[in-house]
C-alpha cells in the first residue's frame, strides 16, 4: 500500500469531498449504493468501459482483463451508461476479484448476484441492481481508458474512496493536496466532535468554524 492510499484509507468520503470543495475540484458522485458490505474502500483505480452489443460479441468475459491486471488493494471502476437493464458485475467476478486482492468495485450501472457478494463481504457500489445478464446486451469496449461516473471523468491511476455516504474520486495529479486538505478538515471535525462531547453548546461550537472550514483555496 503506497502512502497516498494509506492516508486516504484513514479518511472518509465526506472529508475528501469537503477537501475537493475547498480546492475547487470535482470528484464526488451521489446516488451510488453500497450493496454488499459495510466496509469502506480506498485505493487506486482500474477502469472498464462497456457499451451496447449491437451485433458485437465479447472475445472475453466482461471485466476479466481488469481483474487480471489488478494489484492487491486496487478498485475496479466500470461504466455501463447504456440505459440497458443488464448487469456488468456478478458473483463469479466477485470471486475472481477477491482472490486477486481487489478492494472492491464501483459500477456506474447495474450489478447482480448481490447476495453472493454480500456472503463474501466484497464491497460492490453500484447505481442499481438487476438479475438480467449482460450476454447479448452489452460488451466491453475498453479496459484502462477514461470512464464517466456521474458527472466525473475517471482515469486509470486516479484514486477512489467509497463508503455509506458517497463515492469520491481524486485525480492522481491532485492527490497530495487533496489529502492535506482532507486531513486538516478531519482533524477540525474531530476537535468539534470532542467539544460537543464535553458539553459545549452546539450553536457555539458549530458557528465558530463551520463556514470558514470550506473556504476555497486559490489553485
């Protein structure tokens, strides 16, 4: 685990999202659901892009190239924005990814075999879920290129953190300054929480720092 991932793992999605806001960067994606594990994931990104089959056939099963290319702790990010009700992640992919040491998968689109992933405690974050197969409906068009999740363009080598609040992506070029900002925000939040635990009035505690905490920095 590199130092950036170790530091990212100690944060949560809200602190990282606040840091992106402070720096004037995009990266937070709302509406992806955590379906199969309560665990937070943080790591480097591998990408897979899918599209409608429209007469094309897969030469290999969806997402297997990304799984085989993954290093332990990586997160696979899959784009399936076709609008078709067709799963681009399922139980056997979960088994293969878990054996490889993949931290989890983030799917812009439907996933299936959710119960299987839950039994294995493998984190699946997805836009929705379905039982419908990808066969004959969608194909893999690229592994290792840019993908879109929500309104965010994600590139291989970027970083992701995902938990019960949201999925947040950080471009590789910005990871160090985002981490520095997020760590400062998290420390301030803990100081605020401690003051509340000590019985200080919440209006006094929250009013002192709240608006200033996210004041944007010049880039």
